[in-house]
C-alpha cells in the first residue's frame, strides 16, 4: 500500500510540474468530478457509515500527500488547519442536512453558495464585484432551481443545515484565497493538511457515533468507488481548488464550481439511467452559460490620463 502511495505521488508531481493548467479549466474539471461523487458515494454508503467513509477517503488522501509536507509543513499547517476545519464542518452540514431534507431541496440550497460568494468576497476583500458577476450568479441560481425542480422549501432543520453548508462553501473559497494569495505555499502541501484535519475530525465523529471503528468492507465495488473518490474527488479536486483560487477571484471560482449540479444530473442520466425534464435541461444550460459568461476574457478598463 505504501509503495502504491509513493508511486502515485511521484506520477502526480511529474504531471503537475510539466503541465501548467488554466485556473478556470481546472475549476470546471472540479465541478465535473464532484458532480459524479454524489451517485457514487450513495452506493459506497450502502457498505459503511457516513463518517467512516469520510475517514477512509480523507485518510488515504492524506497518506498519499504526506511527503509534500517534508520541507514546507511550517508554512502549510496554520492555513491548512483553518481551511480543514471549515471543510470538515461543510461535510457535516451536508451529510446530516441531506438526511433531513429532500434531494432537490439540498441541491438547490447548496447552489446558493454561488450567490453568497460575491457578498462574502466583497465583505472580506473590501472590493465590490462587477455587476456582471451578480447577474451571472442570479442566472446560475435560477438554472439550479429549474434543474432540481424545487418549488417549495419549508426551511426545516435539514434545509437550515444545507443553507449553512452553502454559506460555508462561499466562505471556504474566499478564505482560501485570503490565506494563500501572498504566501508561497504549495497547493499539494496545503491539501495534505486539509485532508489530515478532515480525517481526524471524521475519526472523532466515528468513535462518538459508532463507539468504535466498524470492520472494513470486503466489497470490490466499495473499494473501487473509494479509490476514485480519493484520487479524483479529493486529491485532484482540492489540489485544483487550492491552485486555482490563488489565480482567479473567489466569485469566478464559485461560479465555475457551481456548475457541479449540472454534471451531477448528467451523471445520473448516463450512469444511473435517470431522466431529466426539458426544464431541467434548460436549467443546466443556464448554469453553464452563466459560468462561461462570468469568466469570459475582458478588455482592460481604460485609465483616464490627467493633464
């Protein structure tokens, strides 16, 4: 197992050093892999408790990335602990929120992070986003409404938890940029600390809720899903987010990752044989269109020259 971690780590480093990807394309790729995670995680949870699955997922990721902390742990640990704590809280809110509300309500409410991010960014950085960003965020939210088919939200306990998760997601993107934008912290090292914090939190939650660690599943399906979640939905996704947020605005990042519900719906159609209504397809198109519009190249503003 350790040999596998070492081999994968070296391959990942080699690819990262040779390819300098665009921040926007990386964030769109994050939305794609996170969109697939819901259906797959639902299948994995048939074999193991929620917090136990989180423990396995993030502990394996931490072990893969542990070598990245060798010379930079002093720089990566303080912001990593802060971001990891927020990330673990997001997972708790989402996990228990989904359990107490409908899937459509959960998907719509988590999409509110797209609308909340410009205001969190405005408050944190004291810089008002452009009007186009607010329009794009509103269009993305309307697209999520059509995609999920949500018509009534009573705001019970589960809905409030999902709303809290949306706010924390917006805070997470902005806080990541604030903590690393002027620091030379490798994205992989920061990801290592974050995943380590989530693994520790998951272990504590598992011990409190299960009074011990349940026996590990022996299902090939469970471990193949876990491997995919570790390599793509965790290691790649959080590295990409940490790498890209430093190179774009928090609001643009949120808009691109806000297309996640569309890719989740497409995955459900292609993999789980679910059906989408015409209104749902229209909502998906609006989500993508608003993301592309908000991140389109802009002409630099003309600066007035005083005589």
